[in-house]
C-alpha cells in the first residue's frame, strides 16, 4: 500500500495521476462515495482511494472515537487483503492533512481531527511507501523492502 498525504490543493491527485498514469479504478470520497470496505468488484491491479479524511468525518458523525478506530482498522484489513490476494495489485490511498496541528474549538471537529490523525498513523504503519506532496513535489518518508519487489 502506498499512502499519500499533504495539504489541501497541493497536487496529490495530479501527482498520483502522473506517477501511476490515469486509472479507471479511482474511488473518491469527494464524489460522495461511501467508505469502501468490499473491494471484490474492483477489476484492476491498481486502485486509488481518495479522500480518507472525508470518510473519517462521516464515521465520527455516528460513532465515538473508539468505534471509529475499530471500523477503520477493519477497513484497512479489508483493503490490504484485496491488495495481497494478487502480487500485481497495488493500493494507493490519499488523505489530506487537516488542521496542521491547530486544535479546533468545536468538539465534533476535534474528534474528527483526532480520529483522522490516528487513522493516518494506522495507514502509515501498514503502508509500504509513504509520500508527502507539497505544491506538487513529493517527499518519500517511508519505503520498505517489500515495495521494491
């Protein structure tokens, strides 16, 4: 799994398109698509999931932080299972960095920020590669040996 993050409107989507080529298998929370857990219908070796922060925000509307994390960890498990079922498959997950460490005043936004931070830590722990995109330029901050195979 390749996790990509960075600020809003910093070129993450364009960088992914340039790096991986245009793909028909692009699931975006920005298109109001629900959090995908079942990827069985995906008929591609490359899958891009975009808008993690919005999927997390939806989770926080009806769940406490503990339940959000349970759902999130199970979702990551489903995604990794899909990727690992075939050596040719590659999963690219894009999440926007929100609030840059600023603590929101509203409780619901604090919950969203906290759960998103934990979700990104969970993604980072499982990812074979992590890139941060700033102004269209990437910085690789993690790359495991598995990624190079």
